[in-house]
């Protein structure tokens, strides 16, 4: 495979020294030559700078200066980037050794695709401890803000990759939001493009007990509420209907014996479809298909 698509990765960091080197290494060990790696540190005070200086020669750009938060740092990094494919990796998460090569292959083989998400893995004690199922993301539900931690589940940023033209079309990250700017970005992406889910394991989220999303869950939820209040009412209502169904299912069905769950399988199915990429090992290729969204 020719490494013909430049991929720009941005890592924001502020006082993340504990896991910073592991995140940096997960990008730099990629078997992919056309990589642009930009790290933006918000003038950390915990020893991050010493770690970053050790990596300086291997980075495309290293910016160490005060900023206005995580999303300001990410926008700053993307403003220095030149790749056709964009993504960001937080300093406590990781890519897998094959991530960028798989991403490049998908965007090369499917030029119509603007935005992809891979299978998410959860890390604890520096090891993969859980892996998500392949979940389609219906565009109308994304645009209505239904995918968040209090709704149908989150779109995991460390598994998302998109074309520069899509990012520029929506105007980048909105730094008014301190915790939910990624959620806001996904809703704006969905106005222009499908999120295509793939069977590839692409990123790992490290559960530390110190994750910003967990420490400031109430702030995140309030920002989500404010963002959703600005979206199309019809799309929000459609998502809310499924969120209520999911809540009822969790209450009445999910904890029951499997036989009872099968009887009620109709309850999980929805009328929403979204594209997915299924890898066909025999043909050594991804096959694109529409898959029904299920609230399970």
C-alpha cells in the first residue's frame, strides 16, 4: 500500500505527564510514513515539558505556550497542519500499532467517505480490558445530538478520523464549550456527512478515574443540554424517543433471562439505518453496507 494520504494527528496536553509518553509513542510507532504529528502543550507545570523535549526531534511541530483550554489547543494544532486526514489523540489515550495504515486504506478505497469511526477499546492498567460492538450511527440521530453519555452512548473521539474539507466546512471546534466541543463537532459534521462505522479496532480510551469527562460530568451534561437546545427540534425529538426506549429496555428487559430478551427483540430494533464497513478477510477488502440501528 502506498502511504499517499498525509494524516495529521494533534495531541493536546496539560499536566498529563503520567501517560503522555505512552500516548506519544503510540503515534510515533505507527507503520505509516506520511504522518504529521503536532503536539500542543498549554504550559504544563508537572514535568510534561521535559518529556516533550525528549520527543521534539520526532515531532512535526511542538507548541508549548498558554492556551484557553483543550479545544483551543486542538484548533491551534490543526491550524499548523497540512494533512488531508485529521484526528486528535488526547494525552492519556492511545492508537493501536496499525491504526493509521488502516485509516489511510479506508479513505483511499472509499473516496466518498468523509468521516469514520472504529471500534473503541477501554484500557485499564495499560491493557485492553473491553471492546465495544460495531455500532452504526444514523446521521439524523447524530445531527439531533442523541449520541452522548446520557443518551445513546458517545462517539469516541480517539476512534474518529475525517477529511480536512469536512473540518473546514464546519469551521473547526467551537471553543465556547469546555467539555462537550467534540459532541458539538459531531452534530455539525452530521449535517454534511455520514459517520461510517468500521470493524477496525482503532483507538483506546484509558479509564483512570481522573478523566475530565468523569470528573466534570455535570458540566458536560449541561453543555450537551445547551448544544441540543440549538439543534433541529424534529431531530432532537427523534433521538429523545429512542433514548426513552433505551431507558425502558434497560429497566425491564436487559436484566432478564436471554429467552425473555429474545421475545422482546422487536423492542430493540429501530427504523434508523447508517453505513458500516465490514472487513471481508477472504477478499482482503472492506465492504460497505447499510445496517439497522438497535438500541442494544
